[in-house]
C-alpha cells in the first residue's frame, strides 16, 4: 500500500503545480448572447504573451468557448426606431405586424423589443412595396429565450435575406401559445471608430546621464511583464534635436561557463524635433527594459513625460444572463484551446460589452509566500521529486527480485 500512497501524493502535487494562479469575475450580463470581454492590462500581464492560458468557466465548472480579437476599432450603436403601421391579432391563430422601412434602405435584419414571455415563438417574414401584394422572405423561424431576469423586455434581432421592400410583415404563430407583446421595432446602426490605446504606468522609471559614453539611459520597470505597443515622448528642450534611441533588455549568456550580462536590442528609432515622437511597435512583452539615447556632443534631452501604451484586446464568448462566470489564467502549462467558435469570428458583428473585475493573484505579494500551504512550498516539490525517485527504485528492485526468483 505504501507505493500506492506515494503515487497518489505525486499526483496531487502535480495537480497543485498546474493550477491557475490568477482569477477574475466577469461582470454579469443583462441578456443572453455573444459578449465582448475587454481584458485589462493587469489580466494580460499575468497571462502568457499569446493569452493561450486564459479559460472561462461557469458556476458549474463548465468551460466556455471563446476567441480573441484585437480591438483596433471600437463600435458605437444607435437605435433607429421604425414605425409599426398595424398590429392584427387573429385569435388562436396568428399575429401580424406590418413595419415601414425607411426609403431607399437595403435591409436584412430588424430588432424587436418584446415584453418578457416564457414561450418560444415561431414566425415568418414577408415583404411588400404596396401593402397589397406580399412575397415570402423567410419561413418557419423561431424566437427563443424571450425573458430577462433584470429587465422587463428583451431585444431580439432577426435576420433574413437582403431586400429592398418598403414594408416588412412578421407573422407570429399563435396556435399553441398566446401572442407576444412587441413594444417597438427598429435597427441598431453601428459606427466604427479607431479605438484608443490603453496607457500603462511603470512601477519605476529612472533616468541616468552617462557623460563618459555621451548617452542617456532610462530604466523602465513594471510590476509584472507588460505588453507595450507604443511609446510617446514629450520633450521640453532643446528646441531642435535629432537623436538615435535604442530600446533594449539585459539578458544573461554563458561565455566560457560564466554568466555575463548582454544588451539585447529590441528596437531602435529616432527622436526628432520635427515629429511627434510617438513610436508604434508590433509588440514588446517585458517586465524591465532600457532606453539608451545617443547624445553625441549635445546636451541631454529634457523630458516632461514618457508614456507607454498597449493595443486593447478582448475575448468574445457566448454568455447567459442568469449565470456567474469566472476567468482564470496564469497556467503556463496550458496549450492554446481549440474551440469551434473561433471559426466564425468573421461572421460576428453585434456584441455587447462586459468586463472582468475582482482580479485575484495568488502569489502577488512577497509576504504571501510565508502564508502558503505546505504543499505550495518549494521544499515540498523537491520532497515529492525525491519520493518519486524512491518509488521508482522500489518498484525496480522488486521487479529484479521477482525475475531472479523465477529464474
């Protein structure tokens, strides 16, 4: 029984070291459907650079599919209400609603504000230019989830083939269920605008002048590794300048079995009084880096401010209004997830925003190390490794003895 206990102990230890170190709660959504969850710089700093260790779970621990999108643009929505010309109820048969579409407008979807109802409702759509002749557009469709736990109505957007009809008629099937109350109809117009970058503030920034090298060195330190996509320099003086700047990090290399520090260049650029001195890079993911400015025989530059930015990134997931979700990350052993939803990212446009709050990081503070459970301590890991080695030797010795006895 002892070897079995050793194996169980090793298994538990492996599970503990593969756990997520960072969690955050996703703000509750008001309606079911696809939602855009904006990732804060804090979440991104704890995750892998490609964000492949992020997972979403519901209250039952079920994993929720998602895909990642870069927010180069942000969408704003305005609602344009359409006129309901008539609403006719045929008792225990159907309800017909005729809607006027604004002139010269191509249309392939319409949004309905429906009072809460605990039914599934089948409907058909037809179109007309004179309200006399009606032509079929879509048939035998169904509306689901017509109730909200927090609002008195729900918004349902129905899609149909592109048309230019001046009037749209929706016929609801009331044979098995009572009519639904359509409060208003219309369309959400989406406008795309360039999204603002998120500013990140370093924990520490130290500027040092090195006269012997005729250069200025700026050391930048963050609490955790951060994604940097843009740096902006605000320079007070001199009036005219043109300096080469090199952004680099210090890395260790072994030279003749000895570790030495080297300056590894990441990117270089020119600071020039004729430009805005804002530089955009593909991506930098570092906790600490340096900026070296070559002054030659000139006086050092005087900075009023240096700002660091990152491009916003969000994840898109299908969330329910009556559910609590948690986001987990910082598990470096996880591979990139494979979800079906990612195959349809180009087809998805209408998204409702939500955010992550109450972010908790298990090993954030140094003093937390002293309060860790024994199984989280480094000595316990090494003990498990030692026990594993002893277990393997025990089984090997037993196997050798058995073979000798048989021979």
